[in-house]
């Protein structure tokens, strides 16, 4: 959906397209993801055709629907933009540890608050509008000297991200904008829309 609305995302191929076609689009190294993946689980970097074919075969046999995506160098760095309505509340940068390319807090990535320029703020708000979420966490990944959508927009974000941002008056703001927000039983802060959802790009 993001790619279809002319939003910049890494080149990706949805399986069960053959591995050769995915490699032609994405090159090597590439990254294989389960469509339902969260917290970095089921995200695998493949350095060549034999490895890619083996990973895809294993996931297909398990009934998974993998996505093959171009690896964006340098890897290990992402940002999450927290969007509420028509404004950006803040953003965090996630940096993976040595030898790890998955910049997920659940996998030990360092999380810190960062300032966004207007262009990256607009990227976050635009993605939230495209998928129809009033409160969203928009993932961006570094690709050289630019930032791309990480093919994923979630309904809200984790409490760790909210705590890292340390936004003054955030509790009162959440109460004021309760039409966009609820807190789930797992401890996350989530968004309301026509239907609450996690979005994984199909392009």
C-alpha cells in the first residue's frame, strides 16, 4: 500500500514468487521476513541464492508467507516516528548491537530520542494517513544517506518508546485524545482507526 501510493520503500518481492525473481528485484544481500513478524523474529539476512532458496523453502513448508526485501546498508539502524492525528509527538532511533542488523528494542537495540527534520516528520504523517491510523508508530530504515519506510506501520507503539521520548504532559494528551488511543493488556499503547491494525506492505 505504501509503495502503491508512491511512498519510498525498499524493493521487495512477496512470496511464493520464485527465489530467482526475488533475487533479481532485491539483489544480495537481501532480507527475508515473515509477513506477521514483530520484534525482529523471523527476519533473516541472506547473502546468496542458495541461502535464500533454503530459507524460503523452510518458511513455505511451515505455511508462512515470507517477504523478500533489499538489504539497506548499513543495517542495524531504524527510527520510529510516533504520530497522533496530524502531528508528530516525537521519534526514537534504534541502534543494533555489534554483529546484529535487526534494530529492534526487543533484541537489545539501544533506543534514544532524536529530533526529526520536517521532511522525516512528513514521511511519518503521510504513512499514517495512507493506512488510516489516527495514532501510529511509523518505522523508517536508513538506506545510505536517506531514510525509507520500513514497510511497516503499527497501531501505536511500545511503552518503552513512549518512556524514551519523555514527552511533557503525555498522560494528559493521551486522555485528551482518547478517541485515537487505548492501552492494551500487553502493556503497549495502541491506536484506534476504523479497524485497529498492523500494516505490512505488499510491495
